[in-house]
């Protein structure tokens, strides 16, 4: 007979306690403990039973290093984010808001790639998935669909067919009969992920897991879930916009600074090879408060549009608001303009927006933010053929940024005529570029060059 015991789990970090606690000693969160019943049985077999092999300690120097073989995908954006392709035995967790396109992204990969894929769904019926697949266009004859939530049955089917890729949609819907709690609970998510991780490593099958997120934007379930997997990808974007961003939060086989950009269409997700086309508004260049900045996401250079609006404060306290840019950094730059450059902005409302719904944290956007604010304040338009790439210090100096040659080359390739950078960037030879490279040391020099 199976015995059941009661335990309390923290819904934030997964900490287990024998009794209810008001404050979690692991993550210091309050009122997060929930009682769950765990089924304990010595006779029931484990869902994934492989013959155990004895592992003996081995010297690190004696281990033969082998090249990591990757499966290159047709989806170039997903390839970039994963670090160059799929690695055998890799387990990948993809999180995102409801309706953002997580299932569409993986279903599109499953029916477009020429690989043997097992797509497991616990949320939709076969007819629903079939309708969505026909809308995208089925090109892979070896894509198999399984509607199942019992992780033991899923692993049994996967062990029998040995697919090249296993997709789970979603991990919060799975359960194992060895635990008596409901699907989606901390213990169920942790145990199901552990079983799938063991299957992926022993059978060398890449596994994609779709994960729900909480209202705070973090992946639902214990925090240990993100530690267990090899890669964590965040699929984000505003549902009111057509564009989606795939970011790397964690990647054991590649960089964590990569970014993939998609456009949501009726026929699925379209790869955006030139992101600057979606991040810059096509205008005639007569509008003030808008300028272009050269930024870098991972290894990819981007041109983003910075929009600012400066107006007289209607009430006693001026408003400071930013979308896609750090609000504290915006306040710092406004203080620099007030103190170092004598621009009177203390009594004015300042609103800042990064066009396209993208969020940037590159210090090279500082100079474009200042020029956009001054352009709106003076109601003077900035030429659309100008782009900016420099950090602004607290003393008003123009500071250098990294990979400036890549930024200049990208701006030249996209047809910009002038790029404004710091004079402290070493090794830049303006004569080597067709674009006009303007170097400056202080904000005053940039203002004179742009506004005259």
C-alpha cells in the first residue's frame, strides 16, 4: 500500500518544510507555503527505468574533449538564441505571457524542420492543433502529435519512438502518479521536469518545455526549475504590436545576450532579418523629438528610434515617464542637462518612448535620449540620416562604448550619412568609412553640430 505524507512547499522557490511557515527561510517571501500530499511507495516502479550504470570518479585531465554537435535549424532567429543550433540532450524552457505565441513558435518549428518530432500537448485538442498547423503550413511528414498529461506515458512513448526533438506544451499541465498533489504544483512541476531531464540526458534527445509565467513576469513553479534546465528563453512583446522578441535568460551552450525578433502574422511567425526596418518609423523627417540610436543586442547591431515629448507641466509636479528605457537613467540625464548644460527642464513634463515595443539597456542610447529631449524642447527636427552611439557621464562628457566599429559599419550599411560618437573611442579612423564620423568630448559639441 502506498503511504501519503503531508508537506508544505513554498510556491516561490520550492522550499519544503514539515509545517506551515509564515516566512520562507530560503527566499524570505511571506505567505507562500501551501500544503501538498506526497505519495510514498517503494513498490511502484519509476516512470523512466533504465539500468543503472556505475560511475567512478575520473581525473579531469583524463576526460577526452569532444566537439559539441549541433542540429542547425531553419529558424535562424531560434538558432541564434540557442547559440548556433540544438545540442543533443539539451532541455530548454520557454516562458512568456499568455497568447504571446509560445506554442505557435514551437509548433512552427515542429512542422517546418525535417526532423522526427514528438509534440506533446496537455492544453489543446488534436483538432485545435491541426487547424493551427494547417494555417502555418505542414512541411514535415515526421511530426507526431500526442495528447497526454501523464509524464510516465509520455516518456514511455518517447522511449519507444526516440524522436529527434521532444516538445512539451506545457510543463504545468503534466503530472506523475507518484505525487498526490494537483498538476502545476511545486512538487509536480519539479518531479516531472526531473524525469524529463533524466530522459533527455540518457537518450540524447533535445526537449523543449513551455512554461507559464506569473503576474510578476517570472516563470511559474519553483525557482529550482530554471536551475535544472540547460537554457531558459523568454518570449516577450506587446500583444498590441505585431513583433515578438525571443531573449536568452540562461544558456549553458551559448551566449545569454542574444536576441531573436519575429513578426506575428496570420500564417505564423516571420523571422525579421533586418530588425531596423521594424524599429524605425518611416516619416518625412520634419517631426521634432525623434532621433536614431545605434545599439547592440548580443552580437546583433540595431538601429532604434528614440522618441521624446517635452511640454509645460500642467500641475505643480512635472511628470517623468519612459517606455522601454530605464526611468532612473532618464532622470539622471535630465539632471545632467539642467546642471551642466543650463537647459531649463525642471518645470516641464518629459515623456520618452523606444519605438517598436523594444526595451533597451545599452548605455550607447544615452546620447540619442538627450538629443531627442532637446529636439522636442526646442521643437527642432533632427535629420533622419543622423545616428548616435555614445554614453553620457554625470559631468556632461561623451563617454566611449564598446564595439564602435560594428555600430559604424551597420549605420553605413543602412544608408546613414552621419554618426556621432565619443572622441575617446580609441582606434577609430573616420577616413576608413564612407559615413561621416563625428567625434565629440562634451554635450555642447554635439548640440552645436546637430542644431547649429
